[in-house]
C-alpha cells in the first residue's frame, strides 16, 4: 500500500478520506482542491489498491479507510447527511422523542422527519421503543455517536455539532 501512497495526489486524497470519513467523491474533490477527473481517477486507484473503501449508499458513494469499523461506517454515512445529523443530535440531546416531538425540535416537516427517521432506523443508527401507544426514538449508540462527532468535529463544519460536542464533553467531566 505504501507504493500507491508515494504519489502526492493520492496521498492528499488518502489524508482527506482519513480526516473526513464517509465523504462523497465530490466532498473529497472539494476538500482536496483537485479537479473532478483527477479526484475520480485517484479515488479509483486507491480503491483498487485497497487503501480506500468505497460504499454505495442511496444515490452516492461514501469513502472510508479500511480500518473504519462497520458500525462506525453506517453511523458516519448517516452523519454526512445534514438532515439525519440534525435528527441524531436532537435524539441524543432528548432521547425518547416521538416523530412529532422530533419534527418540532428540529423544525422540520413531519414528512421529512419521518422519511429520514425511517432511514436511520433501517441502518440501525436509531432504535424505536414503545411508551404506551406512543412510538419513541433514541440513538442506538449515543456514546459512540458523541465520540464520532467529537473525533471528526472539524469535518462537519456545523454549529449544531459544535454545541453538542461541547455539551457532551461538559457532561462527561
């Protein structure tokens, strides 16, 4: 693998994927400051050599280093969506919200909340539990969610993430 990383452009892309796991090819291109064709070519070379992992999710590909665990990859793919990230952070801050409560706390429509919540349930990032007749939701791995947000905080460039990480860190002290 060292041979493939001897090339400076591939090394730069490899570093971007490492610091921004779960990024799309366009995100990698933007972050590396390279042309689209150059980025696509070198991502393909890195993928073929096994230095980078490409995973299909929805309508895009996500890139990871092979050392990123499966559960972390699923969670990071969800966190790369700003909508799903808002839902996860809201549920981490207030576990047990209903769909209506989550919609209200994130200021998203019920249909948008329901759509993205179904996806989070499908990948296992969120779990549902019953409270009487109410369906409530919480993150499946709140501690790991907080750790990943803290670890890759800079890659999200999101004030909501900053506030969450600061609050979570204060609670752990």
